[in-house]
DNA sequence: TAGATTGTTAATCGATTAACAATC
DNA sequence: TAGATTGTTAATCGATTAACAATC
């Protein structure tokens, strides 16, 4: 019986994966080498990987190509994903013009806003739609994820709408923590909180 | 002797603070009420606040105005902060045009890039400078924080430069984890990692 | 075989939750 | 006073680290 995977493991797999990209697929890499490159301890790396099976070789280490393939599958980044963006204010527009998503296999294929002056306009080659069209578009375009970049006041309502449209993976930039059912995964990126960690640090030092 | 403050406390203070903004300063609020509004447990809220002293009233709760003031001080957001932005590619430009920072008291007062075609141009009213001018500008403009939005390959070099210029608080968007001395605080916001948490979740469900 | 490194169990560490005496 | 809620200590939970037999 497989023990429950610690929440902290998945983000570390992302880190391991990027490090593996620096290696030739034919190479073998040990937990010690990965430790040097990632800053995680060798024990932690072995334990993290062991959650998903035994694919190292005692005395040698891990075959880079095997490990890459395995992590790719675990993370679900062996395919592209279609993403809906809700809210094209400052931050939303910014995220839409950010090319990093597409490079990583995340395609923003639909954009929504509730501002009548914006609806119908094109941005980065995509026509801004009314949120009412969400359900149909999600189905037609096979969208699986959503990025929320609306003001705090609207975020809960939008998230509820997304859930109703059967979206189960949401990246939220609004500075609140919307409620979602357990069947969905919501990740909050709150720039204010991050900045306030820094100001707290600076204040403390004085 | 004050016990060491758990790392997880500070971001929760940010959350409590925002909830307090919804209350009149003259009101009194209990850990139970804050719990309903934040999703944190009452015990956790009381424990978090108790790290910084006793400012609740048994049988009543916390006076909103006092608590606001106290958290404002702890977080260091009772003043404005000057911020340098390094890298005006896609994401950097996006962040520069994002108005949320200024609203929270974070003023981006200097912008740097290493692209000769960009240096000297103006963006959002700020002239893009060569990174060589960093040290002088940091001093002249009393900049205390930096946002890093350069490609992964350049991030470590830039962070080292920032540290040399006596900056001690850095928000990094490059998808690597640069090394910094213990005297500095570096926070990484890695959009790929966050997205991969979501794709892992979706993959797992199938 | 000798040396190296995995996979796993036990020990440690740190953070959260529960419980309750003290207090308004 | 009776009811409510804090501040704090002890118990629990979960994640990380250390240690080492098994294995190449």
C-alpha cells in the first residue's frame, strides 16, 4: 500500500525535473548530485522519488532519461493544456502577454471579462468574451484550467462560475482565498503576501 | 524570552490584516469571528498573535484599531517602500504596468535591463537604465527591495549584483532558486511550479 | 570483491490543534 | 455573577533528516 504523498513533494519534482534538463538523457545521476544542483538533501530526493516506485539503481543512481519521463508523467506535463484567463485588467493583460506559459505547454485559448467595453476586442490574437459564454467555450475548446485575475471583490463569484463550468484546476491571483469544493484544486498567488514577507524581514532587521 | 516565530505566521498576518480592513476600527473582533472570515482556526489565530504580545481582552476579543496598527507595524507596511525592477521582458513589463504594487505602497522607482535597445527608453514614466548604474541608483533613490524578472540563465548573476548593491529583500520570478547569503531574504514566485501542481492534480484524477 | 548508492525504517524537528486556567 | 474569550501548555500531526541493510 502506497503511503500518502506529502504535499511538499510535487513542487520539488518540478525542481528536480528542471535540473534533469541540464543532463544528457543517457547519463546516470545520483541523489547526491541532484542534491548539489537543487539544494534539497539527498535523503529527501530519494524519499520523494520512492513515493512513485523504485526506479533507481543501488550503487549507481537514476538513469536520467527514465527519471525525466517518469516525472513528466507524474506532473502531467507530457501534454499541452488549454487554459482560460478570466479578467483582462492590468495583471490579466500582463499574464496574457507573458510568453512563459506557452513555452511550458500552457496555451491560453480563451479570455473573459465582464467589462462591456472590452468584450469583443482582440488581445494577443484572442477575442475577449463575456463570462456568460464560459461553459460553452470550456467544452468546445477543451479547456481544463483557469487563471483568475479579477479584482478581489469578484473573485469568489468567478471561481464559483468556473467550478460550475466543470473546471477543476484554478490559479488565482486575486488577493483573497476563494472557497472551492474538495473536488477542485485552487492555488493562490498573492503578490501582496509575498511582498509583505519581505517588508516584515526588512522591518525586523532594523 | 520570546519563542521563535514560525515561518508560516507572517503570511497569515497579511490575511488577518485584510480581513480587519472590512471592520470598523472601533469594533472588537474575536478569534472565532476572524476564523469564520479567514478559514484559519481560532487557536491558530490566537497563537499567531500571541507571538507578538498580549493585545486581546479575555472575554471580549481584539480591538480592531489596535490589531490593525500592530499588524501594520509587524509587517512593515506602515510606510511606502521603493522597489527596483530588473528585467523588462514580457513578465517585467507586465509587472511594471500592474497597478497593484503602488496601491499597496510599493513604488517601482527604477527599472534595469541589459538590452542596449531598451536602455534609455521610457516605460510607465521611468527610464530604463543599464544594470551598471544599480548601486548608485539604489543609494540615491533609497531603494530597499528588488523584483527580478530576467531569464533563468541571468537570474543568479543579477541576484548577486543586487546583494552587492546592499539590497536585502528580493522577489524573484525567474524559474530557478538563486543562492543568497543568510543576511538577505529571497522569495521565489515560480509560475511553472504552481501550474505543475495543477496539472499533477488533473493527471491524478484521471 | 570493494565501493557506491538506493529504498526504507526510525528518530527528529517543527507546526498545528486541543484543552483549559486566567481574566474580563 | 455568568458567559465569553484570551494566552499558554500539552498533545497531536506531518514532514524532514539520519541511519543502514539491501543491492548493484
